[in-house]
C-alpha cells in the first residue's frame, strides 16, 4: 500500500507548488529560495464508501490492493460500507550552513479503516476503540544533493517514477500527463537518481536496487535508467527513455509470502502476467525502449493539449528446462481541449493499447508487456485517465482495486478509451466532472470474450476553503464477456455482478 500512498501524496504535494514551467527555462531552476531550514506539508484524506466490492479472505481486513476477481479474493455482490482515513507528513531539512547544497527529504504515512484494530503493530491499522497502534510507515528518506543550480542528485529511499523531471519540484499533473504517466514505473525504491538540466535539454540517469536478498549471493534485482527530453519550444517536448532490469532473485523477496518477479504469486494480485515456471529458478534480463511526447497537456498554455508515449519491452527469461523470449508493445495518447474560460472547463479523450499473449509461454515467447507491478504491489499506478473501476483511481487509502490494474491486463493486453468532460459551475469553487470508458483485450481468455466492460462515473467537487476539498464520487461498470471465463473470474463459471461504488471524500493540504 506504500506505493499507492506515494502517488496520492505526490499528487497533493506537487499540486500546491507555485513553480510551473512557463517559458523556455526549467521549473526546477525557478524555485524561490526559502531560508527556513525545516519545511512541513501535511496531507489529510478521509473517505466514506458504499459499494458492492469486498474480499472473501477475512485476514485481509480491508487491505485490498490489485485486480478485481484476482488473487486478492475481491468479489462483487454484497453491500459494503466503511470509512477510512490517512495522514501523510512531508518534511524537508536544508541546513543554512550548506546554503542549499544538500536537503534531507522524508515522508511518512499513517492510515487505517475506522474500527479496524487496536493495541498492536503494523501498517494500515489503528482505528479501533482504544487505538494505540504502532503504524507509522516510511515512504521516502533520501538526501537531495544540489552541487550546482542545474544538477540534482537524489540518494537513498527515493522516488522511482517514469518521468524525467525532479520529483520534489514537479506538479502532480505533470506526472499524470507526461512521461509514461506512471503506467510503467510509479513507486519508491533505494538507489541514486541524477537529473541534469541544460538549456532546452533534460537528462536523467538512475541506478536502483529493487531487491538485495542475500548480500553474499548473486540473487538481486537491479534497475538502470537513462532518460532524455528536449523542449522544441515552451509548449512541445519529446523524449527518449531506456530501462534495463536484471533479475537474479528467482522470486525471492517482494511482498510478504507472495514473492516478486516473473514467477511469483504476486502476479495474480496485481493483474500482471505470470510466466508459470513452477519451482524452477529463473534468470531474466529485460529492456524497455520508448518515447514520450507532450504539448500543453495541462491546458495552461492554450486551448488544445496532447500527451502520449510508446514503448517496447524485450529480453529473455531462462530456466534449466526452457527459455522465453520477451517482446511486447504499448502506447497511449491523450487529447484535451479547454472550451471555457476556467481551468476545469475541458473535455479529454484518453486511449491506451498494449499487446497480449494467447498461449502463455508454451511457444517459448511472451508477446505482452511488463511493468513495475511485476516486482512489487503496486509498482506502477496509471491513475490519470479519469476512470474508477475499469482502470484504477488515486482517491484511496487501504483499497486500490480495478478490473484492470496494470496495462498488461494479466498478459491478455488492453485496448481502452475514456472520454472525460468537466465544468466549473462556480469558477474555482464548485466543479462537476463525468467520464465514460470502454475496455477490451486483444486476446480473449479461455471460455470468455474480448469485452472487459463499460464504465460511467460522476464527480462533484466543492472547495470548503483553500486546499480543502469536499468531493462526491460515483461509478458503475458493466462487465463484458471477458468475465465469462473462469480463468479471470477466480474459477467461477458465471459472470460476476457489475461493480459499483459511491463515496464521499475530504482532502486537506496543510502547510
């Protein structure tokens, strides 16, 4: 659940920053120096929900992350009511003695469901009568070195985002609508990330230790990153990205007893492809090559905006008895138009495609994509599309569910589109927004069809005070014949009931 919180937190944290890129210079270079050594930002989030989605495993106690009808045992059919809340403090320390040369950044997390547990220890609990639960979780703890104005070096437990910009100076909407939009990598991890800015050029190089496992053995998972972006002008940019992942852990480490990697039980939870190697150890080398581009994606520099990405992942996974070649493709395009005078007067279309595999690895090939969700839960959070149930949304605490949590869609691939319309009823005070979405898979599961479902949702937002929002959300998803297959429906031979959700949320950013 730590990664979900990260993204929600980043969304709020970055949304209050006042430094946005408005000319040919970089936002990171335009930060106004603040001489105070300590800075604090707090994020409080509470939501009360009524829905028909629930886990059948009582030991989960409402901590449910991953694909509906997957390994997290989520089903539909019973009315569920609950309230949950979260508080996330973000603290930074920049000693005056260093004159901005180094900053310690840290963020933590406290969240629970009302009435869940008391007098214990662990994450995501503490809301029962008596409370007194030890439940603080560390999201980030790293040093940001800034040896010169245009060079940033993050060292420690830091962000692993599929975006080239420096996380601490980047708006949430930039993460959602530029780069790979957190659909490829969106989590935290230990390592070093270097960002260098030069005229209209951005460079990023990263090296991360995803899993160390036994320090005396060659059983690690490491990730290397190289990213480049060029600004043609103040609106249009294009970039090239390469990732290389070396997996020698053969599933060791990861989330609880599920493990991680290409052959772990985590895949059924996260909605990603499982290579089904059995008990045989494996080695894997995977490369992602891609491009990302955007122009006015947040509609602050004109009426029309666009953003998109495309990537291919290729590599090889081997065991003693077999070898699997990996080659998959994915792409996304979002087009938006601001028809009114206010920022929320817009319409947008968001389309996503990924290839799928129709015969597992029986032919020695996997023709789908891989993401960070293969190595942690969740490791990629594609939440900027405007949907709630077909694809996941970010207004969550302990529950992060959707029929398609990852763009690889259990290896069957994805063809999805969403149309969103928004309008400020009272400018900058009262907003109404709605979206419709449709999803299908290029490859159909055994016993099922290609249609995943059609979603309709609705959102009202009222600003109580500055940085304090009260919101009403509703969503309904009509499932398609994809869920007539027992393979994707927890072994059940009939299509489950259509999921729906209605919830009220309160958000407050304090600083």
